[in-house]
């Protein structure tokens, strides 16, 4: 009887589970160029998953290419890699763009010669043809240029001279020859394209392939249909009340989870420090440091019960925030995001308020990343973090379309700071922002004397969205659950065809956010460490850019 062996080679669309392996591949492929952060790879995949492919040989990722769609004005203009890719995140992807732009292509050096590069190029070409795009463009490296500039024979004094000699076969450049052999044509030099690429002296060749099935004189106008990608969100405005212990506290939480699930909500978000009411069960009023220590003891039980509720009620729970003692002994303010698939994610508050730092000695976290869910990537900014626009921009660059803001404010002034900044984050990032706050008071619990909140679901301000940029809001200072449907497809439309297009219109030639280059870890209170990836200087790697 004939037998059939398992296929050794698989080429498929890249997935978030491939992020770590892709990062390892890039480091192997380009040891002379800065490595990607895992956040940048997540952004490339989240922002345009259809344009990212991996090649797996015998179960190992050995090839990767990332692409995005761009308008011809951007794709064919002079640009740098940082400008065109949104600092490596692929965040300038335009779903109405008529060109496919290749921002990364790499193959493991150990398997070169297996034509993986050609196969990945074919995936891109097939995608461009399926979408009736005008063509493909990318910045191609010229890694022999630095050597050729120093040679006595066949010397190339300028990148233009080097390119001409490569075309005339007087100089052999394996990267450019490979691209020329795959049907790409040079359309000029991109100076200062990638300053870190010393072998190319920072230059790249603008390489272009035109789709033969599209009339070049009348390129198609790609419009984004006003589709429907509905997500139902519930925000809980929670009353602080005295409880006898953990079980009674969780009954209050389960009640609201149950109600939100009955309304078939996809998410429910609770306020910052929503577990502080557990302190009312103590025999005496605790000092601030004693209170934080007592609350931190609940961390394993909080995580477990929220995860159980998410699974049993089939809903994603953003667990407000909870003060937690980390493995290194520091206290952090942590939001536990418990998804209905059973996974648990932790997002630390980056900026403790002066009160948190003084009374509770709370320390700030050092990592902010989008969290994958079954409704797409989301982000969490705990209260004061919403007042720092760099954090929201980082989350949106990684693909987040909904940002949850659990907050805890004692006065209207404090609340309005969070509210106005959250509305600004929704407008400038063209995303939804969901606020959830505490109301009421807790006698004998330090720092919870009074609370002020008006929880809400905020939108950008453009035609597809609710009047005044408010999808729904609660009444002030009453316990309630506020529920609204939001259409994620409206965000895609607004970013591509809205009255203003904040994300696309950023001046990458003038400014950028550059994150710390040190290793950043999310510290787990149970002693584990979730590595989020090495920070690197802003810049790419890409063999042939594409």
C-alpha cells in the first residue's frame, strides 16, 4: 500500500503566535542590523495580516515577508524606511492604497538556495493580482556598494553608478540581481533610506513591479466599503461598598458579568482599584502600606476567579486594576485581562500618580503592548496613563482599535482630566476608548473617601460615529452598566477616507516616538517573566527592503 509523507515546507499567512520565531529569524538573517521588537512585528501583522507571510521548513520559521498597502503618492515618492513604515510597525497601511509596499523580507542563511525568497515574492505578487493593485514597490538594499566605492577597478563613486554597473553585469550584487531576476525594475535611488545599513551606505534602490493585469493609464480606484464589524462593549460603573470578604466581593462582580453576558457583550471592563472594597472586610483600618500588602495577597484568587468567569460566561473581562506585589518585591498597579479562551494577560500601569507613589509606594511598569483577543487587538491604559499620548499611539501602532481606561478619581476635576484626555486619544488615534470608574465611598479605607465617575464609550469625531463622539455614557455617580455596539469597520473607513486622517497624515519626516532600547519584561506577580522583546534603534533590516 502506498504511503504519503508529511509536507516539509509550508508557506502561509503570518500569525501572532509566530512573533517570537520571526524575531529570532531576523536576528539570524541580519546580524549587522538592529533587531525588531516583538511589538513592531505584532504591529506589522495586526495592521495588515493579509500582507504578512512566513515560510516554515520542518516546523521552523525560516522565511518572513511583511507588506502593506499604500497610496501611489506615498509609495512612489522619495522616502525613508522609518517614514514609510511608521517606524517599523506597518501603521501607515492604507486599506484603499493601490500599491503593495514591501517593508520586510528575510530568509534564514542556513536554507538559502531553496528558492524561499522567490516563493515569498510570488505570494506578494499573487496578493497584488487578486486585489487588482497597480503593483509592488520596496526599497532594495545594495550591500556591495560600500566595498565598490573603495575598489580601484570597477569603482562606483555614487549609488547611481553602482546600480548602473550592476545592471550592466560589471558588478555582482546578489540582492539586486535577485530582485531584477524576479521582474522588478529600478526606479531611482532612495538616499538615507536606512542609515543603519552600512554596507549600502544607507542607500536603497526603489524597486517596482507593475501588475500586467491592470491598465497603468487608468489605475483602479480602491474604495473601502462601509462594512460591519460589530463589537458589543459593557462598562461597569461600580459602587464601592462594604463586603464581608472575598466571596461577597466576587458575587458583586459576577452579577455584572452575568448581566453583560445576558446582553451578549464581547467585553466588560471594571474600574481601576475595584478590589479596594476588600479592605472593608479587615478588622481595623489599615495603614496605606498594610492595605496594599493585604490586597496583594488576593492576587492569585483574583486572577483565577476572573478567568473562571470569563470562560463560564463567554465574555472577555478587563479586570480594572489590582495592586500587586511583583517578584522583585515592588508593588505595581496591574490590570488583569481575562479572555474567554482562558488566557490571562497583565498590563501594568506605567505612570503611578503622585498619591499612589507617596502613600502606597507603587512603582510604574515598563512595558505597554496590544493584547490579542477574538475581536482583534486591544489596549489598556490605567487612569493616569491615558494622559500620556505616547502610550496610546504605541498601542494603536501595534494594531489596537479599542483602548480600555479603568480609572479611579475622587473629584470632578480629576475625572475631567481623564475624560478629556481619553476623548483626545480617540480622536488623534481614530480608535474607540472605553472608560470605567468607581462611585461611592468606603469608610475606614484610606484613599477611598469619595469617588466621582461618569463611565462612557468614546469614539472619533467624524460622520460614521455618534454625535459628540460619545457612543454611550452612564449617569454621574450611580452604579450601572452601560452597553453599546461599536463598528470596528467604521475605524478602517475613517482612517482611509475620513474627513481627517490623523494616522496617515503624521509627519514621520519631522518626529517620531523612540522607545527605550533596553530589554523590557512584563514581571509576573507569581514569579514568571513574560519577555516582550528587545528594544532596538528605530530602523529595519530587510533584505532588499521588501
